[in-house]
C-alpha cells in the first residue's frame, strides 16, 4: 500500500484530465454549485467576512482508492483518478498568490456547538457524515470576481493516472495511448483500476477449499 502522506488524489473526469495534460494547468472552481449546501455556505460566509469577490476551490483526498471515491466523485466509465506528488504539487501551487490549503476537519454537530469555528477555519470544515471523503482542500481567494482560475503546474507533479474500473477495455487502451502522446517526455504510469474486478482476487476465491 502507498505511503499516503506522500500523495494527493484528485477524482475527476476525462475532459478535465485532457485539459490538464494539454495546458499544464489545474482549474480552481466555484463551489456555489456543490451538492453539499452546508459546505458551500461556509465558503460563502468566509468570502463575505473576508471581503473577497471570489473563493474558488479544488478537492483532493489523502487516502488510497476506495469504492466510495470512485462512485461519488468519478462515477461511470469517464472517471479518472490523478495521483499527485504531494510536496511538489503544493510547492507549485504556492507560487500563486491567494492560495491556501489544509486538511478538512469533520467535527460532529455537538462538538461544533461547543467550539464554534473561527472565520479562517470555515473553508476547511465539513459535516461529520462526510468524513469518508478524507478530503484535502485547496482554495484560491481574490478581490476580483471570477468563476474559475487556472493555475500552472508542471506535469512532473503527477505520479500516476488511474482509469475508471468501469471503462471498457478497448476504450482504456485508446485512452492510455492518448495520455502517453500528451506526455512524451514523462514516464507517467497509466493503469485501469481493478477495484471491482481483480483477477488475482478472483483466483484466490476459486482456490478456496
């Protein structure tokens, strides 16, 4: 198993991956459309109290692949997991003014009643029921109004790319070729996830006595 404190994983889709590889940019996004309205509200309150025009965000996870992450954040055959080298990625992001990053905390409601968060903590707090996300969040704050923000990063920050466990074999082969054509000078590992169908796991089961 990976030493997870060395990596950050971003679950997304094929268009976002291709944009990253072609342009060498990560795109920070407006959180106002997030499913978790509590989370979006806390970021909105933070923006208001800090007198900012924009607070954009990008979410990663600190843990190895799980079924939860694939289904919730990269469901279907177009899902992708990009595994970043943590130190290198964060170092590059800090070259952009306005970047903050921190591990998300998941306090139970009774705890947050007793210990109300400060304004600076608001972007990095989520409800306890989301704790399986194991999220590490990067935010970008600005006095200018914007819906997205591209941040330059070298592709050497990427350790590996994992394709959806549900992508058909023919499509995965083609996609691997496209990824390698976009990164000819790098040796980024590209694999299809075997989380839901692993031949070794099946063989062990068949050998049970």
